[in-house]
């Protein structure tokens, strides 16, 4: 359902930015119409809103980079819901230089350092890849993830743009105004670097996200001899950007450069398409070229004197306007140590989508303002996040969710194009994970257990609980240590059973006597929590006291020891269903 207009007090951050973006688009359209420089743009109301993201396929595109896309996507989608035409541009910065050999990429070693300085599209793909070059290899996984997430966008290859001559006039314009650009940059070159922000990355994923593509740290075009040229050619011999521009003639457009490889030549920039503008000029040039109204930026581009601030002045040289652009905060990873040990490197959207449905991943980005950091769970925390999501779904269905929470849910579950595919019977993730753990993925056993969870509405086929079941199974198999997996005893622990005291024996008798009449998830929950209460002389539905809670913990530990040989394990009702009534009776000494 479309999200209706909300008051300032209850509107979510997406709605507020959409208000600002539409107002800015209308202001710009009015200005253009007033000076006669442009006709009305296409759309239901003559308005087209352009939002933008930039991604560098210099290696695996991780979950921190995804915020670069999800922030404008959510705003663009809200603008579409209101009936406006929107273009969400994703600039693939595949003409950037190959900066370093990334860690954690299979089959890549330091021998790949020989490609440093080349355009990413000129670097070979990792061994065994089906793609023609490095950039296309790493774009592919992100493209697939964005499709699963329902992100609608127009992809722009910067390699194609530069090598086709699309930016030729902009390049020549920048070179003619190099003195003006140099004067802007000079305002910041001698300034002391700003102090560190209080917000600090706390794990490897956040450190990687904070680093970004590395473009923010690239040189700004200043040469060792003191000249300034905002254009950086790639050498036509070694194909690297280890070049220095030595002269440029505005009239003839002749540009001379030398390269560290020993090559040097003079080319005509009016026909030469083997280079690019330096980053701090390239970015604002594109704002003007595409008419971008909204584009967020990471912390590496947002500090004083960095790309976004400087770009706000340089864009005027191209007769453009700086977009509205919030700084977005870090995205951390819960369970990073396990993530690194299982696959190496920083997790990507594709990794996340193997263990969670698209709706949950969208919700994590939608419910937090861009300047708020958050974590994505690859450890046990994912079960709590799913519980929270399911509770929100119930509140939305009941009409009791707070407006901002309901808006975040709507943005996660659907786009302007419609609802994302969903699990028909979304059983609790922790239940599905426990079943996948105990059955080791055996489909017949999985179906048996799930069909007994609710006898009044039994599951009749596993497709009813997919894809959530598949995600939970992938999480168990990938991110839960082997020693933490559940292995049900093959035979009763006769020694432990023989050594039980009278109270423990009585608790087992009460449990076993109630199995027949309580054989469902809810029934077994009532039973296992009720046995210690009944033993203490209370009804099964009595509110627990601290003493009763202690008795329950002791009873649970006894059952876990007799069933799986540990003091803890999956939720007992799920475990009992998984083991099966006959086997439970045998293992508990009936």
C-alpha cells in the first residue's frame, strides 16, 4: 500500500527527505522554465527527480556500500509512490584505478599488484570467473543482490562514458577553468586535518566501509612542478595512471604527459578518450551532467575539505547545483569473527541474502536514519532480529504499529512496483533454524516436525515455509560452529538416569504423562514450563517467581543432558518435536 503523507512529528526519515527532494526538483524545474533553458521534463506532472549512487567494483561490494544505494533507493521509491517520475542512477566507477590487491578474494595473491594503476575494466577477472574483467566480476554479485532487493535503477558504466567521449565537452571545460578549480582546492590544501569524529568504526567491516572506494584520498591534480591539471590520462603503453601532465594548450587542446614506465607523448584532448577527471572534479561534473538532486555520501567523502564539500563549489563551474546529500554512518557486522573465518573478507549483500529474506535486509536500512549506525547480524542475533520483524508484522496487521514503524515495514515489504516475494507461512526463524539443526536438512524429517507444530493448521509442504526455511538452514550450516550443532543421543544415558533423585524422576514422569495431550509447539511450551510449577504446588499457568524460574532452569538442563548431552540447546518444545514422541520417551527412561 502507498504510504500516505504524514505529519512532521510522525513522518519517517524517508518521507522527510522525499519532501525536500520534490521541493528542490520543483524549484530547479521552475528556474529552468523561467530562464528558458529547458522544457518541462517528462512525467505525470512534468517533473523528473534524479537521485544517484556511486559504487566502485574494486573488490567485493560489501554491506557498508549497500547504504550508498539503499538510502537514495528508499527516497526514490517514496517519490514514485507519490506519482512522480524518478531516475535512480548507479554510477559504476569501473574506470577508477585499481588501487590495491584486496584481501579475502579466492585465487588472488600479491602478483596482482602488477595491475595497480590500470582502470578496473582493464584488470583481468579472478581465475575461473565467467566475466571479462575485474569490474564486471564484482559488479555481477551486486547486480543480482539489487534485483533480489527490489532496487530499480539505471546503471551507468564510467568506462563507457569516458571512453565513448560522452564527457568530452565537460573535460575540455574543466581544463579551460583549471585555474578556478585550483583556487577552490587551494582553500583546503593547507588547512589542518579535522579531528577524529566521535563515531568510530568498531570492527573490520566498519573499517572497510569507512575506507570506502579510496577515491576520496586520490590526488586532486596538482603536479610536482606546481602546475594544476584536473585531468589524468591513462598511459597508452602501460595502461596505468602513473602519469604526469606536463603541459596543455587551450587553443589546440594538445596535452603532453610522461609516464613512470618511460613513455611520453602529446595528444589532442578533443579526440583523446583514455583518461578521466580527478575524483574531486569528476564527482561534481557528474552532478551537473545528470542533474542529480539527491545523493548521500559516506564519512570518507563528507568531512571538511573532502569531496562533497569541495564539490559543492566546483559544481558551479559546470553550471550545476550540489545535490541534497546526507552523510551516512557505518554499517557494522554482528558475528564478524565467524564471518571472516568461514569465507574471509567483509560480508556482502549476497552473503546476507543467503541467510535472510530481502524484506529483513531492507528493513534494517529503512528503520534507521542515514546518520545512525547499525549492525547486520550473522550470529545468534539474527534470530532476535527476525523475532522483532515478526512482531512488527503482527502489529501492522492489527493496526497497532506506530506510524514511523509502519512506514519502515511498508518500505521493507514492498516497493512502488509491488510487494516483494515472501514466505507464505513465515514460521519463527529460530524454530526453522532449530529444525534445520536437528534434522541436518533431511526434508522428510523437517516436514514431519513442522507439520506437528500446529495440529489445527498443519504444514503440508515445505514450499509453504520457503524461502525462510532455506535461509535458516544456510545460517545453521555456515555460521554456527560444528561444536555448537545439536546431536541427539542415539541411546539413553542409563548411568545418568539411574543416578536421578526422586524429584528429578517425578519431573520426568510429569513430562512423559503429558506428552500425548500436549504434542504441539504451544502445548509442549506449556508443558515444559509447567512441570516445575506443578511440582512446587502451583497451577501450570501460575506466574513464575524467582524460585520457580530457577527450578525451570534446572529442569531444562536435565532434559538437555538426557536428550543431547549438553546443558543447553534449541528451544525445548522444538527439540522435543524434532526428536519425536517415541524417541523422547526412550531417552527419558520411560
